[in-house]
C-alpha cells in the first residue's frame, strides 16, 4: 500500500525536539525526509541523556525514525553547493535553528526561491515577530511565555510546567499541519511559501481555554468551576486550578486503594451532569440525586470539595482499575493515572502501534511512541533512526555525484 506523502521530499534541517517531531510525522506519512547534520557531531541530542555508551541516545532515536541522515557542512563553499542541489530537488525545507541562522548560512528566503520557487520553507521559532523574535527558546520557556505555567499547579504554590512537551512536540505538530496545508495550496498556485510556527503561539493555542477564562473572570469577577470558589479569592488573572477541569464538567484527581505507597494510585473522576444519579448510586449517596443542594450542576458548584471527598471515600476502597471498570459500566467518565511503566507494558497500545519496539544496530531494542495519528490508507511502519551520515553517499548519488566526487568532497570536509 502507498503512503499519503509518497513522493514528497523534505530537506530536514531540524534538531533537538520541536522540528524533529514535525519531520518524523511527515516521514511516518510517507515523505522522504533527508536530515542534514554536521559531520562528526550531528544533532546535539545524539549524545544528550545517553544511556548506552557510544549509542545514539533515546532522545535522538525516538524523534528521528524513518529518516535518512546526510552530513553536510553548510558553511563550506562546496557544502553549500550540495545544499543548493538538495534545495532544487526537495519540496519542503524544515528548520528550527536560532533566529537568523539560515540567513547567516546564505540561504535567505529570496535565495531559496531563486533556487526553487516551489519550495516551502517551514520554521519553528520561539516567538513570532515582535520584541522577543531574536531569542533562543526551549520547551519550558515556551510553556512559561505561552500561558501554560501560570495556569498550571495549585493555587498555593508556584507556577508549574507540565511533562507534556507542548512547547516542542506541540509546536512540531502545528508546523506539520502548516506544511501539509502549504503543500495542498501549492497544488493550486504552483508556489512555495513560508510557514512559521512560533512556540509561544503553539502553547497559547493549546491554552485557549485559559484565555477564555481570563475574559470570563474580567466580566464576572469569579469562576465557579475553579477550586477557589466559593471560599477563596480571585485576583486579576486566571489562577492555577489544581486538577479542576475548569470546564462545564467538574473533575478532580482522587485517591484509590494503595495510594499510601503507590504515587500513581489515583483516578481522575468527572461528575458529568447526565450521569449524576448513577454517581450517587455508585458511591452510596442515593439521597443526593434529588436533594436540592446536590441535584443540579449549579447547586453542586459551591459543594464540589465535599462531593469529591465523598466520592474519594468510595474510590479509596477500589484500585484505580477496579474503579474504572465499575464506573465505565455506568458511563461515568474517569481515567486512571497511568505511570510510564504501565503505559510501556500496555498490550493494547502495542497492538495499535502507539507503543512500538524498534531494533537499532548499536543500542539494540528499545520502545518508542509510534504515530499517534492513524490513516486507514497510509499505515505507519516505524523504522529505526539513521546513524550519523548513514545515507550521505546514497543521497549524493541520487543528486548525480560520482563516487570520486563524493570522495573529493569528503576530503575537502564539505560532507
Ligand atoms: N553545517 C554547518 N553549520 C551548521 C550546520 C551544518 N550542517 N547545522 C547547524 N549549523 C550551525 C548554524 O548555522 C548555527 O550557526 P550560527 O550561529 O553561526 O549562525 C549553529 O550551527 C547553531 O545553531 P543554533 O540553532 O543557534 O543552535 P543552538 O544549539 O545554539 O540553539 C536552540 C539551540 C534550540 C535554542 C535554537 O536552535 C533555537 O532557538 N531554535 C528555535 C526554537 C526551537 O526550535 N526551540 C526548541 C528546540 S527543541
């Protein structure tokens, strides 16, 4: 079976996490992704957080599946010529260098357009145009400037960053969507275009509901779905809401059996309005189903702490999986807090290809997260990440270089 992006060639100038997330997705959808790295060094993550001496790190291998690796010194004049040939051959150039780095290499938007007017140039940057556009940015900086940190954590503690890499991987996802959209538009216009995904913008997009709440707070001075209500105070900005869903269906994280020794013996429990009667029955508080203080969502809002404490008395008598099984029977939305160990061992995630075991010639077998997006006509086969420069000769030959020319370029330090 063919792949959705068969025939699309990506010149992959990405490194670390945000850009590689994007190009890995494109590779999983069938694009030929040619990753350009510096000879002798490569993507810095190859050697970061190493767990097997001499082997590419999991940081690198888990973000660079299904790609080819070529080494080119793009500051070497002859290396630049190779890069020009690649620009003429590829459809998309993806990069997440620090601002201005591509221009400093001599590959401005204008120059790239001269070489290939159909080329789409896609970039991740920390910030969009404005006062911070020249700043280098990493994951947690993006979480802080995109509104996630100020709205994550508990009211009585400092801002908190989340383990989900919404700044890096989140922005990579945004960029991938921008690229396929630009490719689609190119089928009609014949032209390439610039695609920019700024990490601050990507995080803010994922925090959209918090900007919603900011405006609600300004209008009403109070947010009844937040744990600060009814006894706490609200300031000028959306506060941290702990584990509250903050939406129309109140939720909280509750202890389950074993919580004293297992840090993940918890369940997320949602008091969804349509199943309120069933919740009352399950926890043994049948009278709450009709009691005016509890029967309606509005009546419950000022009593959420008491209600969750009562539900917790019930969840503490069950393991998180027992609780989930019982609650699911009644369509009561809930979710056990799964540890990474539990996820790694989850058979159903292995079956769907969401968790995949990959074999690597240097490090051996390891687990990775496969493609979370499943296309029925374009199934993903996860193949290992490339060794540094593994495909240099192959790609050079495709560009028309002879073995003697390749040797000469290597001797000159261009590749
Ligand atoms: N040959 C020659 N030079 C190369 C090269 C190659 N194949 N590949 C990269 N380089 C050079 C670049 O041209 C640049 O040189 P310059 O500074 O002289 O212009 C240099 O390597 C370093 O690139 P830079 O992007 O500045 O790396 P860094 O390690 O200093 O910064 C980041 C890392 C992530 C902070 C920065 O790239 C950044 O802010 N990127 C945008 C936001 C982003 O994606 N952040 C999240 C990363 S997960």
